[in-house]
C-alpha cells in the first residue's frame, strides 16, 4: 500500500486548526438559518417541514452556499498564527460574509429586481423567484471570494477593499439584468422579464440564474489582472468595475455566439420564453457557466 500511495503527513496542529475552522463554519450556518427566519418573519421549521415550501428551502440553500463560498477564502488562512487568532479571523470574516450576503441580496431586491416583492413570492412558494434569489446570492459570493483572495491580509484596508467590492458586484449584476430585461422585452412584445418571474416561469429563472453565476465567475477573473494596492481605494474599485464590465460583456457575446452554434436549428428564444422549455434553458445556463470557467482559467 505504501508503494501505491504517497500521502503528505498531516500534523496534529493542522487537525486542530481544521476543527476550529469547521466548528465555527457550522455555527455560522446555524446562525444564518436562524436569521433567515427572522428576516422573513417566518418559522423556518414550519416553512420547510410543514408547508413543504420548496422556494423557501431553495432561497436558504443559496444563502448557505454563498456563505460557505465566502468562507472558503478564509479557512486555513491563519494556520500557524495561533489558535486564538485563527478563531477570531474566521469569526470576523464569517460575520462579514453574512453581512455581504445580506447586503448583496438587499441591493439585488431593491435595485435589480425592484418590481417584485421577493419575500412575498417566496412565501407563496414561487420557485422561479427563489432560484433567481439563490443564484444572485451565489453570484455575489463568488465575486466576494475573489476579492478576499485578491486583497492581502486582514487589516482595515482589506476590509475596505472587500466591502467596496459589493458595489462592483451590484453594478455588474444590475448591468447584466437590465440588458437581459431589454432583450426579453424586445423579443417578447414588450412583456416584462420580472412579470414572467412573478408568474413562475421556471425556464426563464434557470436561464437567468446561469447567466448570473457565469458572469460572477468571469468577473472573478479580474483578480488575476489587477494589482492590489492597499490604500488606493478609488483605483481599486475603478479597476474592478472597468475590468468586470469588460469581462461580463465578453462572456455575454461569447455565450450568444455559442448558443447560436450549439442550438443550431432550434428556436431557443421561443422555446424558453413561450414554450417554457426547461431543457433548453438548462443548456443555455450550462454554456454561460462553462464558458465563464474557461475564461477564468485562461486568464
């Protein structure tokens, strides 16, 4: 067996750091679950167990996944610096992750999807709205993780860089959503994109969710193109914004071309918007996410 497998030895100290980080992460997930009920003024156990509200479960799942994505940039960062500092570090960044997720979702509700009461529709078991809500939280977390990885250290400058990154996230997501809304109205006799979500258009929700996550993955590649300058607050944000918009535009163009080639002979616009074809929407979402992964890997 020793000749087949050559494993790196793990020290007992590393196991302790891992236990500290994972214990705090699990505690933060429990806190997020409790806060989810407080924010929406609902009983989480009742919504999930008695009402079988799938939409509510999807929304919470998106928030939990987004928190873990943010924390994945922090877990293990303080190994070797002392157990107390490791615990404080993961707690601080964990609290910041919860705040970032909340801010991102709040801004997304009030600015991006400003024509629908998201909490009310999720409470009414609207799965389409819940899927877009979860996707927006995950998209925000993907970009926030890349900014945390990009910002060096855990000092005040790093926190400023991370929180200012929320502005970049919302600007890019607003840009993308407004563009998709315009295209949807143009192709569907001025029908409203947000109205379609309110009516439970599942295929459209899957398509748009793939676009949001794809854009987030593409935008996160900006961390490989920009140099972090601790106190250059304005240039950091400006650089992220410009590069993010360029990468988002490049992804949209490339995805549009790929859909025309991959789905040749299929009227994919009609299939998603009018026929509610979840299969075609899933292919479009996969193309957006897959191409974004390729772009981020190349950069």
